[in-house]
C-alpha cells in the first residue's frame, strides 16, 4: 500500500517572520519552538521522516503539527482546549474563603493579628468550609481579587483644628510668599528639626567592601558606643544646611542651633528669617515663638500642623543623612559620627540643589476635599449598616 504524501505547507511572508521569531526567541516556550521549527522545515518541502530526524521528534508528532498548520495556520499551533479535571470547589466555597480573609482573625476566635495564606487554609478547614485545601489554592483565590490580608497600612486623622491655615502658611513660604506678599531678597526660609538617637555601633568584625557580584557585607553583631542627637537647619531656597551634634535634644540645644545660624551672614542682617519647625517639645507653642523673638527680633517661628512633619523639608534632608551617612552604621565611637556628619554637611553644601517641592496650597485643598468626601462616605456607610 503506497504511503500518503506529506501535506504541503506554504507560508506567507508574515507567517515566516512570526515563525522565525518563535524559533529563535529566547523567551519562546520549548514546545512552541519545536512546532515552529517543524513548520519552517516543512515549508522547504522536506518529508516528515527527515524532519523527525532533524528535530529529534517522533514522525507522528511531525505529521500532527504539519497537518494542523496546513489546516488552520498559526492559531492551530496552540494547544487545544482540554476539559481538565472536575472542579473541586464550588463558587460558594471560594466566596466564603474570600469573605473570611476580609474579617479580623479575632472575630473567629483565632489568636492572630492578621491572616496569612497558611493560617487561612487551616481556618477554612477548621470551620468545615472545605474538607481540605492547599495554601497555594488559597493564595490563588485571593490574588483574583487582589486580597492581601497579611498587609496593613496605618493612617492618622487630622486633629489640628487649624490644619489648613498652618499647612498653607508653610507651603506659601516654600513658594516665597507670606500673607499673600512675595518675600524680598533679604528674607529667608529655614526648615529645622532634630534627628534623635544616632548610635555609634562598632561592628564586632570588619565591614567588607563590595566586590564583583558581591554587596557590602556588614556583621550583625556590634558593641554600642553611645548615641547623640543631630540638630540641623536647612535653607530651603539656597540648599544650605548647618547643624550641631548634641548629647540630647531640648530647648537649650535648639536655641544654640538657632544662634549658630542667625549670628552668621546672610541671616544676621536679614530683614526676616522664617523658621519652620514641628511641634516637638524643644520648640512647641507660643512660648517657643516668644523665646525666639526675644533672642532674635528678625526671626519668625512657623509651626507645621500636628501630625504633619511631612510638610517640613528638613525631613527630606534627614532621610538623605540616614541613607548616605548613618546606614550601615559602623562607627568606632561618637567622635567618628560627629566628624562624618560635619564632613557630609560641607560636601552637601558644595553640591546640593534645592528640593523640587511641587506640593502647593491648591494641592492641599484638593487633598482636604478628598479626605472630606472619604469621611462623609464612611459616615454614610456606618449609618446604613444595620445594628445588632
């Protein structure tokens, strides 16, 4: 009985291009690469037996994919839909597991602060929602609705009754405006605060410098060499910083920092110098304002709102200090910490540019409007919720 001839394969230019990309692409799955190779070789008129030898596949495999492409083109090279095994869980069970993930563990009596996928898998079995279930199945179901009960975010309510007024004054100063009037050339804006508890940790083994394919290595064990506070003031428009290291924070160390700045030029002869501070104990309230004004009549203290240190630009500088100077912490003693901070100040003042602060009073009003709408929606949800 004569053998049937191989199905002829004719390719268009676009099909040939696609098949070549599938054959030589680094991210192409292995099976897709094999099927594309079969079709490309078949388009040259090669018999199935020769293609099987060349690709090291069975001749029946070559015949199958050659025939499928000839009948259906490129889409036919994909796997056909399969029935798969029967569904193990009902839609109701899936919904119950997701609902459980949206509850606090304490509501079910579990001594946990938040759910993890293994703990959820145990709990749904304990509650007889399902007979048995794997952690990977729970994880897959939660991923469908982007549920992550093991994560948490914190927030704080606005408690300062003058939040908008205080925040707007700070933001206006960043835009070089005070009470609606632009600042003159001899008026300056300084952002000041304290970075507490900078420790001198002397590692028990020397820190290893980075090398090829190796990050810096820092020994976990250390001896404590004490701690100090770093008080700094940052000129937001000149990108100039001056600071002091003190054993601890307080009114006297803060006023010493103020004196260091306001007794030097250009601040000593300035018309006004605005000092933006938060509500820390060293510079809180009307007493701090009066104390500063008595010592330096050209100084104006401006407080940020309560729980709004993010409006104080010195916090950005402190984050730079933390990343570039303090971490990883490996100092023999506190004198080395002081020397490093002083040297970094000089380096920063020689190279820094003012921060590109883009948050304005208009952005503040938009933010407060969104918060008001969110609060109103929450109140409506609470009032609509049935009481037990």
